[in-house]
C-alpha cells in the first residue's frame, strides 16, 4: 500500500521522513521547490535531511494516487480541502494528523472526514510528539484511532516504524478530544508561567484542566479512560511543560503581555473558542476553557481570569 503525506509543515514533513525510512513516501507541499533542491525542509524543520525514499511534489493529483493519505493540514482548513478533493479521496484511508475542533461546527477531524468523504476509512493520529523528535528518529509513541479495529490493525502495521510506535483505539471521539483540548490547557499553563505564577499554579491548571477534558469527553460520548492515554494525558504533559509547544508559547505571551507572531498557527486558540461555545450551550462546567477563550478575545485580562478561578465556590475534588 502506498503512503502520501499532505502538508509541508513541520509535522507533516517529520512524519514523511519517519515513514520513508521503511519504504517509499510522497510528501505534497504547496511550494516544494526549495525542499526538492535542498532535500530538507529548511524553513520549518532544518537539519533533518530527507531519506532517499522520500519524494516531494507539488502535484496534488499525483499525491492523491496513494492508498493511505496522512492529512497534515491546519484543522480549520481541513473541511474545505476534503470538500474540494472528495472525488479523488473516496475509498482511501484518510488519517487526520491535526489536532483541534472546527470553529464553525464544534466537530473533530474524524467527524469531518466522515461527512465530506463518507466512503473513506477515517482515522486520526495523535499524541505527545514534537516534529523535530520524530524527524530525528527519537523514540515517539502515538495513538492511532479508527472505528474499525481491523482497519486500525492494518494501518498500525503500515505506519509504525523502528522509532515511531503506534497504539490503536476505536474511540475516535476520545482521541480527537484529547489532542484538541490539551492545547487549551497548554495556553492556560503558558499564561500562568508567563505571568510569574509559578510551577504549583501550572500543576493545578494541568490537573483541573484534565478534569475538564474528561468532562467534555463524557458529554460527547467518548470513553473518559481514552484521555488517560497518549492522546490525552500524555499529550497534555508534553504540551503544558515545553516551549516547543506553540500553544504554550502563545500562553507565555499572554501572561507577559507580549505580542505573538500572527503568522504562527496555534490550533488551541480556535479550539478554545469552539469548546467554550459548546460548554456554554450544554451548560458544562469548564472554567479554565472559558477563561482562555476570554483572554484570547480580550474580554478578560490575566488578573481578572485568575481571580475568577480562585474565587469559585469551594467543592470536593
């Protein structure tokens, strides 16, 4: 079975590099010329040379011939791409490699794939990982979620490498939510650290943020235990403690009162707004998510957000 990765960002490039160590892989990018000449992605993932079996192309029609397609595209652009390319994507295995919730619908990537390309096998690859680690062959474990476990087993074998280990689950909703919601908590943790609130405050936000993640998972019909795995707790731990996370860095900027690079895609920002709306409509108690959404929309400042969290009614854990 042939493999293609759509998206020449850091994460898509890293997956293509890892998978090309075990066989031919095509990486599609909108502007592939520099990568084709340099045989590396100098702009997004420098010092990670491409294996010989990695082919870079800007020809989308050629790329879409693959049987298994990894969609390393921005979450908020996923539906539009799938809608436009649906005729060429039917009956293929489509693996979402983006983390987030669609702002306009509150839905995750597997749900979007299923709606736009009903004949495809929809999956998501998610978990604690930085692109540079994957590209450099450092040990990484991820969750592969597919509703059909037979399909999941085949994809697990196809996409596992000597340094990239995949664990499978059929709980696609839980995997979607874990990868999306941890970004919101990471923004909160970054804000706390940027504002000088300390490690204890970050630990509290991670713990109570995890409780919010499980609350939303239960509401959406997922198994809360899924969030105890790589796609939830594992990713939460990595993203909330490292400046390698764009979501965490956005939070640092908010806490410090600094501007953040508007050209950097931060999926947690849109996710916070989408989840806050879902929580409001469903009357779910998600105060950290609501605070992050307020900070992003500038309806709250950091001092007010902290005060609102600390003065909530006392309760059992």
